[in-house]
């Protein structure tokens, strides 16, 4: 059976306070997120939304 299988990879590419590879409290960061279909079928009408978890805020508009 053919189906899409999605893989998400992320990389921390920018930090406003300490460039230590961690997202620290009060820090503004830039994440590079790549969503890849590694399955054997295509996707249609796929929408991915990054939502803040507890203690996170300020997710900006989508970047391309």
C-alpha cells in the first residue's frame, strides 16, 4: 500500500543571547525546519503549523 511518510528535521540557526546551541529562557531564536515526504505516495492539501508549547510564545509569520 502506497502512503506518504513525513520526516521533520530542525536546525537552530540563530540565537539572540548565548550562542550555545540551546534555546534559553527569554531568547529569540531562528529555526530551520524541513518537512520531507519519504514515503511512496504524494500528499495533497498538506498544511503544517508550528504551535507554541507551554512556556513558549512569539512564533512569527511563516517564512519562505
